[in-house]
C-alpha cells in the first residue's frame, strides 16, 4: 500500500495493509484505526495521520492551480464516471466498489495544514479543494474536517476555492462568509444531471439535484458569486438542446452567476466502471459510446465537443449566465499566481469532476 508515508503505527490485522496501528495502543488519541458505524452502513472509514496536507500540482499539469488539499481519499458519491477512481488503486484498493465505500480520512489535516501555512516559505498561493474527491461527501458530516481547513487558510491569508456536490457546504457558509472578508473565496457546485431517475442511477450517493440547487441559492444569498459545473454532459443522455435549456434555466433561477460545461471524460479506472454501468442501465447506447470513446481514448472527439459548445453557448446568453466550455481560456484562471479578485468573487477552478 502506498499510503505508508502518511500513516503511523504498526500491525493490526483488522485494518488495511499500510494503515495499521499497534493493537495495544489503538486507544491513544491520533493513532490510525478502521471504523464502521451503523449510520454509514456499507462504508468503512480508514483514519490516518497525514504527514502533509498541501499537495503541489506538477507544473506540467493542465490544472489552473498549484496547490490542493484533499481531506479524503475515495468518495461515497459513487459517481460512475468519477475521474479520480483510479487513484484508489494506488492504495491497493479497486477503482470500483472500494472507491465508493472504503474512505481514507486524514483526521489531522487541519492541524497539519495550519503548520504548513505558517512556514516562512509559504507564499499564500490559492489552494483548491474538491480537486480529487469531494470534501463535502457524507464522511464530512462525521469528521467535520472542512471548518478547520477553511479557518487555517483564511487565518494565513490564503485564497481558497471549493468545488463540491455536497449540500454540507451550507453548514459552513457562515464560516466561509467570515473567511471571504479577508481572502478571496470561490464556491462552485457540480450539477451534471437534471433528471432525477438518471441522477440517482449514475450518482447514487449524491444529494438530489434540487438539494444542490438550493445550496447554490443559499450561497448566492450569502453574497457569493457561485459557479455551477454543468459537467459531465453525457452524450445521448443529457446533451439535447431542450435538456440543456431546462438545466440552465434552473441554474439561473438558483442564483448562479457562471457556468462551466464539458463533455464526459472516461479516464482509466472510471472508464471500466462506467462501461459496467452503461451496459447494465443503457445497453442500447453501448455502441455509440464505444464509437465516441474507443480503446484508451478518454475524451470525446473534438467534433462532438465543438457541437456541444455550439449548442450550449447560445443558451448561456439566453439565460444571462457567464462562463463557457471547460477548455475555454476565459474559464481558467491564470497559473501560477494569486487569484486577482476581491472578496467573494474569486474565479472557480476549471476542470475538476
């Protein structure tokens, strides 16, 4: 297991390899343990002590930010298309069911982050949350790691952005409002599917679309300029002009100011899991998807993406929403460097889910 560098302790046969702690000292605060509770049936939490909280994004990455914090590994949202699935294989877990149910929790992430941000070398560069797995997934209701992270970033004068599908964001709006008085804070909600049955099928662990739109409204009412990530758009399922028009109307009515849209990506790990879902739920679409995403291809063809942009952009104008396609320069803040904006209007990070 490749999590060893962020865990302490020795062998306990009941925990995952690499996440063990000695049985005779498990009661000592801060040691690693494995937790299962009735209120989270079917899920297992593997608590670890992280040695670091800030993750530096390689300079060769296309991501428009340099630093991230990920308090969790794995995600109970269980989105069939999630690009981060393959990262679970680094822990000798599978990218399918394990990713959805075996959640690694960095229980000390707030304290470690505060220490790292106090280092003289820290330049207060923007930090992105929600870049790998969702910081407001169900586990956050138990562990409450985000308040400590937000407080540490704001206290250090570090700009932050959050992308989530989780309605637990509403719990922290007062804290985020306070943070936005001193540092740029960007909030974005990921809402890909506006058909309730399809949403529950392909994202079974997520809050409903209506609940996420209500969270957008709450954040907008709190004074934030909220971005909605309308992605992934699913070929032949959510990409018709009427469906997109209805989605954007609901996004506008929820008070969002900006939309970033993009077609489905199918990266390794996610691709295999998505094929299983598609073959089970929409077998008639398998040939079309095989044609769009052949072999190892992860991205929809340029022609399809161009067609999608031509369909969405007029609808954005009709509904008075700014933004654009995920690959558009105007949707991606400059990298490197700080977010150049004032309180509560920071640009949201591009392509995250």
